[in-house]
């Protein structure tokens, strides 16, 4: 890890918002990846030399850390893995629009901290940008400020840029990116950039009613940002069976069969997005944001009856099962 990110304390209004939402429902705080305050006397990791050329397995390319982290032209380790990137994806537009590839990777797979955008219908993608622009997509936990960054980028994007990005990511077929493992214990982690990273030493802790999603290889995810290195999600034992019942049958009125809108294989139908095999942290955040009323928009009305009764345990089960699908 290059550095540990210390998040500033949320403003009073944010704390009131979060406290109020937690009172209303069983908030899946684990899905938001909010870092606790750094302990007194905590030391930052030693900085990495930004001029050293770095490599990832399977790529003939090499980049410096500064190039990898360039928000307006990030490293593309595997240019043959995706179509030619439009300029907004590869470089963005200074100073207002960061390259889509800098957060979501050139292949659109993204990380648990943000959305996976490859394989999304172009119309759905474009509608989400409009929802961000119009204040209809906000996080239930206001401390998750990378969503606020996305809102700013969306407001600055032109119609041509939205269309180019939507068409580009729609062309990329979604493939498995998360490996779900049922377990009683999970690795001990620290949180940086809204992502859980395994601590050195391979220590574990009781998992409890959570999903803990970590990189398969910490260094490949950060700082190298290898778009072929995915994630493993630890879920409580029995989650897949419980999730399958909720997803396939609605759990006796607890929710609605997901396949009714997302298709029998949950790969999407028309402008309804595919959800199979995607990040459980992301999927759960979206369901809770809808339940809490901070994510609205034209398509969310269809989700109201799906999410209105869900608890943290339901989110764990649904997230684990849907993400396990191939």
C-alpha cells in the first residue's frame, strides 16, 4: 500500500443523516467501507518512488506509479482486453471530468468502492448519469464522498461524452470478477479508499453478519490497479442457500423475485441491468440507498417493493448469492 488514507470527520449534518437512517432500518454499514478514524500516533506507510517502472503479470507494458495514478490518463496494462477507448474514458477532460478508466478500469470492471460498468445497457448507463446530475443518486451514508465526486463528473459531462462512454462500456461483455467464499471467519482488514484490504500477518476475525470483500492480491489492486486481478468476498455459512431462496421465490413475500425484471439468469433484460457476478458490496449499497430514499430516479420505483422489507441479514444473503452467479 502506498499510503493509508485518513478520512476527515463527517460534518454534523452528515452524522445526523446517517444516524437517522440507521434508526429507520438495519443499515449494512460493512458495504460502505467507511474507514474509522486513524488511531493516535498512526504512521503512514513509506512512500513509493514515483519514478520506478512497475509491471504486472501478463503485460508487456511498464508504468510509473505517477502514470498509474494519473486521473487524466491512467495506465492501460492490457489494451487488447477491450475496444479502443473514447477520449472521455481514456483521458477525461481537464479539469472537470476525470477519465472513466481511472476509477472503473479500462475494462469497466471497477472495484468494490464503485460500480462495475462493463456490460451495462447504454440506455441504463446514460440514465444513471442523468440521475447523478439531477440529485437523484446519493449515498445513504454521506461520508462516502467518492459518490459526490461522481456527481460532479456527471454534471460536467457533455451529451457526446455520456454517449461515447455508454456505448463503449456496453460493448464489453461482463465476466466473473468476484469469488464468493462461505466462512465463519474473514481476514482482518483495514479500509482505504472505501475498500477492505487484508492486513499483513494473515490474521482472521469472526465474520458475523457481514460480507467482507477484499482483493485477491492486495498489491495488484493497489497500487498497481491490475484490471485482471479480482476480489474474494467472504460471506457467512448458509448465505448462498438463503440468498437463493430470497432471489428465486421472494422469500414468502419478504421481497420480489429478482428474475422478474433482471431476467431468469440475472444478466439483464433490455435496459434493466445485469447483476449476476458483480460486487456484493456495490449491489447491497444500491439496494439500501433505494430503501433509504437517497437513490431515486425513473427505474427505482420498480425496486420499491423489492427492498422495502429487507434487513442486513437479507442483504448479506442476496448479495452473496447474486455475486456468486457465473
